[in-house]
C-alpha cells in the first residue's frame, strides 16, 4: 500500500471517528487511559467511557500506568521558592488512593546539592516497584533517577536515549560522550558489560541514537548511521546487523510486538521472528492506523492531554 494511500485512509478514518461519540464501538474492553485535563488527573476506559477524576491536590503532569495497570504515577512540580526538590513523584492506586510521595531532590538532607538532574522532563516505571524521573544533566547527557516506592531508595544512571522495559525492569542507554571519553557504549542494566560501542561518538552525525524495545522487550534495536547504515538488533546478548537504504541513516525507529518499523512513514518492517527486512505488511499498517485513529478520537472527545494508554495485551 502506498504512502499516499495510507494518508488518504487515515484522513478518511479520522473524519469518520471524529463524528462518533466518545464511546467507540469495538474498542478493547481491557484498555484504559490516564490523562490530564486543565491540570487534573482523569482515567477512562479505552472507548472513552467511565470517565473519572482522581484526587491529586495539586496540578498533575505526566501520568503513567504501572506495568500491570493497577497503579498510576504522576509528577507534581515543586512550588515556587522550593529549592530543595524539583517536585515529587506521586504513586496512587487506579482507584485514587495514595500509595507514595517521592521527592525528586535537588539538595540532599545534609544540604549538599545533588549533581546531575537539572529538572524533570520525563517520568515512568522502571518496574512494578520503582518509578523514575529523567532530565538533562548537561549538554551531553541525561540523568535517569529511579526511586523505590516502598523505601524511597534512589539509584540511577548518566547517559542518553534511555529506553525502559518496565515489564522486565530493564533500561538500555548510551554511556555519555565527554571530551575525555570518546567511546559511546551501549549499556543494558541487566548485563555487566557493554553490548556495543561506537569508538568515537564525536564522529557521529548525532550522539542521540534512539534505542527501542520490541517483541515484548526481547529485542533491542537502533540504527547505526555510519555508512552504509544498518539496523542493529540485540537479542540474548547477541548482535546482528541488517543493511538499510542510505536515506534511512537517521530514520525513525519504532518497536512493535512483531518487530521494528523503520522510517517516518513506517514503510519498512523488520520481522524479529523471521529475521528479515521488507515492506511493512498491509495488515500491520491497517491495525496501527485503526489504533491511532481510535486513540485520537477518544482523546479529542475527552479533551485529554498528556495521555498514557494501557492495554491488557500491548499493541
């Protein structure tokens, strides 16, 4: 199916779904969405029904479902004049009961400034018992700070392009490139050694090379932009390379259940089961369009922003 055809299908489908009410016939009964409207936190079913506002006390940001869909984490920025924290990660049950309030410190209890994080840009779940806050540490790297929900213990990493698999409690990232350290290694928190390394990160067109998990986090992928470009797949501590067209040297990469979609228009597909690269199958394109249209329709009807979706079986 051509790119032009996909765009026309998407446009027509969007119009059709926009004319429907928020309740979408045929939507998965096992899906749900958490979202922000005017600073307040809401949840709803995937079809837009059963809308519920949850008590947060203060304006909430970045709601994220836990891996099993039973809890939600969100971020509350610090009040003006608070120089001790960047704000707090709040964890609540899906029904609204508060479980934990976890400050993201900028000054330690003894008064020592906490080096690294210069503000919270992203939050999420590292696994079922840890949440994380992520933000710039310097022009070259980010800090990824994980917090134990029960104890409040803090750990973390310095690097770039963090990719979290909350279902397995694993995060992959690039080790930071500084003037004194040119190598850019691929680190995975579940292993004790680097899986791959660019010998000179400063020679790359960009040090921000997206990492993506696919197929229930069994496969980690990224695009090596050095000529000729290649899709690099890490699986069970082994690495494989598949050549890509020159035009895809800095292509967008997306992980899905069956493999990886490549290109801004997702015209190429790497099938992890077959280990092969080819045109994206029509059935997969159609399914992805349907899911995107459904989400866009529900979010518009609910006036939702910062939406996070959860499904019993991830799409």
